[in-house]
C-alpha cells in the first residue's frame, strides 16, 4: 500500500504586503499554488491512502478565499482518486483554544471520502484497505499525548498520525531548529515506531526521517517564523508499506536566496556598498520576484547610515522581499583590572539566569531548558 503524507499547508499565510493583480497577498497566492501542485501530483501518483497531518490553515479564522481554495482542492482530490480515503487532523494553527468555538476543518466532512479529526484522539477504521489510522490532533495532544496510543490488532496496517514536536535524543539530533512554536511535545518513547506500519508527523517544516517508518513531511511552502532556516526543497512524501521506504516529491515554490554572510569589520561605506552589490549581482538569474536576505556583521551604526540606500531601495522594489540584515559589532567592556572583556550575549544572559533560577516543577531538566532557551534566542537573531 502507498500512503501520501502531506502536512503544514498553512493556507492563508500572508507576508510582505505585495498583492497579485487579483488583489490577493502574493505569499498567500504562493502557498495556494503549492497546494494545487501537491494535489495534482498526488492524483498522478494514485496512492491508496492520503494523510494530511495538520495545519491545513495558517489561522483558526482563515479568509474566505483560502477556505474556498481548500474545499476546491480537496474535492478535486476526492473526485480524481475515487474510493481513496483522505484523513486529516487539526494542527495548532487551525485549532481554536475553546472547543465550543468550532473548527473550520469540519467543513471538509461534507466531501465524500474525507475524514476529519479535530479535538479528540480517535481511531479511523478503513475496512476497504485493512488499515486503522490513529489520529492525534493538536488539542488532544495538549490534553494527553498517551491516550489510546496503541495499534489495532485486527488491522493489517496501523498508521499513527499526530501534529506536534517529537521529543527525545533521536529527534533532537535530527531536528535542527523549531520551525513553529506552540506545538505539543510527544516523547519518542511513547510512540514506539516499531509498533506501527507508518507514523505520519506534522508541525516541523523540514522533511525529516526520525525512523525508517516515521517521518515529518515538512511544509509545502516556506511559512515558518524563520524562512531562512527552511533550506532545501519543499514537498510531500509517499510511503510504500511493502518496500518500507518513503519517497519525497518536491513541489515548486518561490525562490529564496540567502546570500553569503559578510563581515564588515574595517570596511568603509564605499567598500561595503561594492561588496553588497557584487553579492547581489552574482545571484544566477537575478533577484527579481525572489525572497532575498544578506546578513552583514560587525558594522558600526554610523556606517549603516552612509550606505547607498537608493540602490538598496531599488533591490527592495525588484525582489519580492529584500532583507539587508546589518548587525552592529559586539560591545567590549573593561573590568577593574583593566583587562578587556566581552559583554555577555543575550544567549549567555538567558543561560545565566536560568541556571540560577529555582523552578517550581522538580521534573524540569535544567540543562535541557537552558539548551532550548538559548537555541530559541539564537533563532530569533537569525530572523
């Protein structure tokens, strides 16, 4: 059996205040187009089961345009893959905090063959393909991530689908950064991938293998809080239960260019301008309509004002988004002995505070807390 595994569509995502001729935010249109391409490719591959592992929408109250587009594409999927079940769960972005608010994903239950699980942990029995899908949406994981996390002994295939952050040594080694905050943490020891035919994960935006049969499919477009960390292709997975292997199917997305970093120490404004210009002009096919960033470190604030801002404005107009991230030098101070000493970075200040902090919960691992906190601060600085 072949299982198509999609996740983190984030329909309705918006950024950069540019609009299409139809008046739609350009990035919202990009995300919708990536989903259309993923649906078309999924139909060509003709899997026996389609899983959508949460965050179908970027917010709990998506725009009418996004809702209509999602309904249209899931209807196309059902029409072109007759008899193929589609099972989706809610992620943290499309889960209201209050259960009585109602979830927009419930709308897709009106499409034949589509099963939606939004609040509770629930097993979906698919008799026609001898498969049970254990669905664990975001809200259910927040309540209790261990609830009924057991395979169905009567099924030939057992699939676990959840939207959250897998915690543990293996996940920490392979997941280089947190793309989205607010997800429930599920210990990898409580999952036990060896008990399942396949484990379909959502929430982490980079395609990542945590076990041969346990994968994050990644997002279809760059929609995280730090898109510059979302390197590589975007797309979805198809897992073959007989072969025990997953194939990644890339989806075309808007080009993103993270230019090589430049250290500005000792450079004057004219020389710095020239190096920026050379880096921008070296981009193959140019920067038009692309998302571009260039980080320059060790630049005094007074020098920033002397840069060629007219040219920078031209690049901003040419690209969809041009981010010139100029960072000042690290400040050094002197202590009583007269020896130079570097001022603590924000990461070091956070680490120092947490090491001296007395948590109320004795179960908190201080070293792990410090590691995560400093990593988050570092990621914020990368944005």
